[in-house]
């Protein structure tokens, strides 16, 4: 018996001991763990160490549902019948549809994309901390928790560990977001970026954020007033991020673009083509110019360095 889920054994139950199930199930790799009460403490038990038994085998106390009762020197408690869902994966549909993330547990590092507008939670069964648009993709941490009738998956969202409800997401390929070891991918989406250094920086940014970076604009034919016109710029956004300020601030502290670049967060009021991040290379080694444009009425079409 391994306790807690995916962790080290910290306690041991006696054979025949009945345990109360809290209704939370965690899938870690190819193993399932169930959160139970052991001597008044919440612990995780590995599924293959348990079997379902009748309620008569345990004692039930409405006032203290989580406290063990002692009888004849043997700790007994109420076993919540819903447990085993153990053999629940037998009842759950196997992944005949490779895009469905419910049922069999996907590998850690898999890419999940929202199939509709969806909430992001601070924890399984927790409160919503953000919402994402359909098509937003995130990397899976390899931890799944069953709470009630829903399955929650731990993902990387804006550089933090968050949880999503599996019903609103589907698995996708590496083309849609990063997989394995936190490495990111760059999706040029048919946009041409001529400058090799700019392209390299895009890959560094994607790797740093650990997600898919998708390019919205590259080389342009213009009047030469923009880095785009001379083939040394790219506009982009990042999967799993809905805050331009958060991207801009984290990028500024990363050290990736400390010199020779102009970096612009074009906000929601931008005079350009919608909110995005712009990087343009000067080519003379000067100190990087960090700009917030269109984040307020007074900053619309204003490009002052910070």
C-alpha cells in the first residue's frame, strides 16, 4: 500500500481494516489512489490493496463521519460505498476516440485543448480562477483526480499548476502545444520570418513558457518603418495564457530579450490588429526597449520605452 498518491508510504492499514472513502480518486501513471481516513488522518491508498465491502463491515456516525471508532482494539470506520470506481475504469469507456481524455489516463506531458469555453480551477473540486477560450491548449502534469462525477486533470496554465474538468477538453498532438520535459513548440501557421535570430528567440520563448507559441505575423511588404518590413520581427501569442501583461512581465524578467530588441505588448485597445506580443530586432546591439501600447486610452499608438 502506497500513501499518499504518487508519494511515500507513511502509514499502514491492517488486513481486514475498513476505511472511509472521501470520494476523491487520483490517477498517477498506471495506478489509481483513493483518499481515505486512517486513524483520523487523510491518506491515499493504492487501489489494488483494497476491495469493496458492505456498509455493515464499518460503523457509521453522522456526527463524526471521518473519525475512526475503536472496537476490540481494531480501528474500524465507515466505508463509503462508492469506492471502487476501482474497477471503475472497466465501466468507463476505453479511449476508442484518441481525442477523448476521459477514461484511460493519458501520459504525462500530453497536450489538452479546450473544445469549448472552459473554466480553470485552483484545485480539483476547487474554485474557478480563470476561463479559457475554445482551442486553448495546455500541457498535462500526469495527475488526475475524480471528484463526484467529474474527472479533473492537473495542467500547466500560465506557469502554474492548475486543474481542468476533462469534459471540456480533448487530447491533441505536439503541433498544438508542448509535450514532454516542458519543451515548447513554435507554430508559424504559414507566416514567414526571415531573420534567423528572431526565429531562434521564438523557440527560446516557447521553451521558456513550456507551451505552443503561435505566430500571428512575420515578414511584411511595407514602407520600411517597421521591423516587419525588413524581415526582423514577429507577432505571437501563447497557448494557455489569456493575459498579455502576464506574458510581457514574465518575458521581461526572463533575460531572453535583454538586448537588441523592441518588445511590445499591444493591449486590448491597440491601434493595431488586436492584442498580441511583438518582438523586433534592431541589429545594433542596443538595450532592449520594452513598450506597453494600447493598454489604456492614453497609450493608444504610443511607443515610449519603459
